[in-house]
C-alpha cells in the first residue's frame, strides 16, 4: 500500500522545490503622479495705480498747463484700454459728470483758484482705481515794479556803499520770479530769485549793494522783473520794468574848495 504512493510524494516535493528556487518578480508601486491642475488661488487685492504705473492707461492732454489767473482752461483725459467702466475728474473748480466713455473733457471759463491740482481718475471693472495728476501753474504778472535807494535822502558820497531796493508787487508764483538790476544797459550781477512754496500773489523785495565812483555821477539805475514759466508758459515772458533813478554825487575837493557839484577852485 505504501510503495505505490512514494513516487507521488517525491514528485510533489520536486515540484515545490523547483518552484521555490525560481526567482519571483517583485511588484514595486509606482510613484504618485504630480498634480496636473493646481487649485485656484486667491486673486491679489486691487490697489490704486498712478498714471505712470503699468496697468493705468490714462493720458491727459496737454500734459502740463500754465494759465494766467482769470483765463479759461481746457484739458482732455482719455483711457486707452478696455476694462475701465468709469472716467472722471476731481478738481476744486466745477467738473464734468463722470462718464462711461473713453474720454472726458474738463473745461473752465476762468481760473480763479491758486494751487489747483486737477486729477483724472478711472475705475476698473475689477474694482481697482488709477489716477493721473495734471500739473497746472496759475500765474500773475507783477502789478508794479519800483526801485529806490535805501535810507538815502540827499546826494551820494564817493566811496560809500549804498543799497538799491527793487520792490515787485502782487506777483505769483514768486518762485518763478527773476529780478535783474541795471545801470544804464549793463546788468549788475546775475538775476536774483528766492525759494518759496507760496502760490498766491505776494510782494517781494530784492536788494543790491553798490559802491559807485565819481565816473557814475548821473548814471541811471533800474530793475526788471520777469516770470520764467518754462516751455509751457506764454511765448512772450511776463516782463515788467521799474522807473529809473539817477545818482548825484557830492564830491570831496582835491587841492581846492568845492563850489558846487563837479566844480572846484584851486587854492
């Protein structure tokens, strides 16, 4: 009974042994695939943009204005891209109603505000805002210019120092004022100016010290006030001149007695 079953047992053992000695491939799990679609991020908050920044396509024409007080003024603001739903002006003087068009004109019959700063703005569909400021200078030529000597009540003495005074009345803006003193047609030094942030009309005094000699007896002194408003200003600069003052000397006699100005008697 046992003999017939032995070959079968040996055969099974051989099969099992052969199977265990053969290499068995090992399955390694594949690395996970990277995400191909990123989750939507939160958009950055809207921030105001100036006209010079990217994304704020505002243009003002003219780009700079120089206007005499009381004169009319006109400026156009336009937006060159889509995506802006409202265009408007912010000015201290009367302004047009905001519009959904691509341009908006600001027009005033008379400039009556000193230090005005017109601003054009645009509202974006996404809620952002951008704006651009129109540089505007309001000027007024001098109302009057006069010249005089400080504390001089009689004839001048040779060799003494005297002070010329040029008074410029009711001028704006004073920072753009240039004053030059003259003797005859000769300019005395460089034009004078001051640093000031005052934009309303003021009266300003300029001085110049001189030490004239006897050869300048009878010379005429005067001063000139000019508003230098740059390339955007009027073609003819606003120039106002003073009256002329004449110098008279009381000469000291040399080897003689003085009879009158300029005439001497020898001893």
